């Protein structure tokens, strides 16, 4: 049995029933919102550990919910479910701070595996955990799973935090996209290596690193990335 509270933001009645049964049978507590306004209210209420988010919803787009949530500094894991699994949608979703992305129709075992992985990571088993790592005006604090810039906490997603923590735990070492996918996301199937690039780009922006001349997360062309402290 699993533990965790899942907020399901989805409007297809059949899928809501199926998912609620599936998740409840696994031991999750499930709350449901069927449109954008009730989704926004449920997200703001905060009594969940993970959001399963559909994109096409009555009253607007799940993308708006995701963007508002991240803008408000809410970094709880979000797994986006959508029929629109084209690459641009996926990239936009990851840029807005989705932690993972699953196209419909999906296999229920795959869904459960991804939920479990996100919850486990959110709980904080981060590679390289130890003392606080400092670089420039940035502090990475593994005890609080927090990154601060000039003392202020940055609104990183779970995957951004994990990626930075993993990179920072291997300073000066070039890491391939494949290795990063495996270590940070925990699986390599179905995740384009573009995912790593999208997260690095977002991390640089949040850290205030210049993408043209990055100080900390250096691109190794055709291979991957290297962290310079
Ligand atoms: Ca829908």
C-alpha cells in the first residue's frame, strides 16, 4: 500500500472514476476537482502531496493552474495528463514547472510508478545530500530541500531541485543527458533528452546564470552538462 494525498484535476467522468478507484486501491487519498476554478481553489487549499493535472479543462487550461501554482512558490509535484502529447505541449508543460508528463491513454502501472517516483523524490531522498553547498550567492540546503539566492528561497520544482543537487554533488564532472535522466528522473523510457535541456534552461534562469556564458551549469556540446563551483 502507498501513502499520499493526490489532487486529481480532471473533467472526464469516466477517467475520474477509473483513476479514483485505481489510486484508492493503492492506498492514496484522492480529492477531485473537475474544472479550473475548483482546481485553483483545491490547489490553494494545499492538502495534497501531488497533483495529477489534465490540461483541457472546463473554464480554462491546466497550464494556467500550473503556472499560477509555481508563481505562488508552490513546488509540490505535478504530473500532467494530456491527450495533447505533442512535443511543443510537453516542452511548454515542463517549462511551466510540470515534474512529469504522461500522454493519454496511459497504462495504469506506468501511472502508479511515476506517482510513486515523484512522491518518493519529493520526500527528499536526494543524491549527494549532506551539508549546505554554496556557490556565488546561491545556497543549496539538502536538509530543507531548498535553494536560496541571496538568502531568498527560489521557487524550484522538485525535478529542478534534484537536477541541481545532482550536478552540484559532482562538481567539475561532465554528466551525459542519459545519466542525468537516469539519476534525476529515475527512468529513461519516454523522456526525451530535451527534458534535461528544458530543466537546465529553467534552472539557469532561476539561478540568475547567463545562458550565453553560464558560470555554474556549463553545456558540454553534444554530450551533456558540467557543474562548476
Ligand atoms: Ca479534459
